[in-house]
């Protein structure tokens, strides 16, 4: 199994360099558990989803704490047939293949309920893609049902779903959507945008 994310931060400020660099430092506690590679376009983070999503959350929280309008763009993938298996990605977070959809939804809701609150708001929209599976819409619709009950659901949009709230439950919701829906050995991707401190939400 290969699990990874390509992450880019876009701070809307002339002081974008310190915002990006300080946010990437939030990855330091995770560097022994993840493979992290940064270049001039994005940061690749490879590792198990139960570690990857908390690390992403901390990057976002650090950027949001700057007070500037910041956008985090991220593409996550698991089970890509074009990537070799990586031992660092070994995980027990993916649902059993024969576990009923209703059980997976309930487990996902319980995980979101237990999520630690951070004090930073997150507004996000994302799309889940279950690839190479004939019954992919069953899984996607099951995920949407979970989202509507998660406490983070905002609304459906064209090609994506919008969620929001405290960053803790929001990133827990994203993790559960990524891990609980679609076959555990299949190729699943998530296209994500998270916004902090947007002037559109003030006043």
C-alpha cells in the first residue's frame, strides 16, 4: 500500500515566506513517522493515514494561527497502482473489505465525535474519488450520508462537498472519508481545499 499527499500552502500576504516555513516546521514532530519531501511547488507527505491527517491538521493550524488568509491545497491518494508499496504506510486504519457500509458510517461518526478541538476554524471543500470500482457511487453516497451526520457538513456543491467547523473535527472527518469509503486495497483519492481567515467570512 502507498498512502501520500501533495500539499501546497498559499498565504495571502507579502510575508508569505515565514508563514510557509513556520507552518512546515509543524511537521517536525512527525518526521520519524512520515516521509516528507519539500520542493518549490509542494510538500510530499507519505505515511499511514492515522499519522498523515493529524500532521496535515497541524500544518493547517500553524498557518491559520498567523491570522493571514491562507489556503491549503492537497491531493491525497491511497492504493495507487502506479506507486510501489512502502513499508512506512502500513496501517490498520482502513476498513475491513466485508464490513457493512452502515457499520463503517457509524465508526466514522464515533471517530469524529472523539476528535480533539483545536480552537482554529477550518472551512473546506473536497471531492472523494473511488477509482476502478464498479459500485463506486454506493461508496460515495455512503460517504455523503456520513458527512451529513458528522456535525461538520455545510452543503453540497458542484463536484464537491463543503464542510466546516473546528479544525479538529474537520480533519477527523476528512480522515474518515478517506479511510472508511472505497475498498481498503483499492485506489482512492481525495482532492481538498481548506481556507483560513478569509476576508469573505468577516463582517
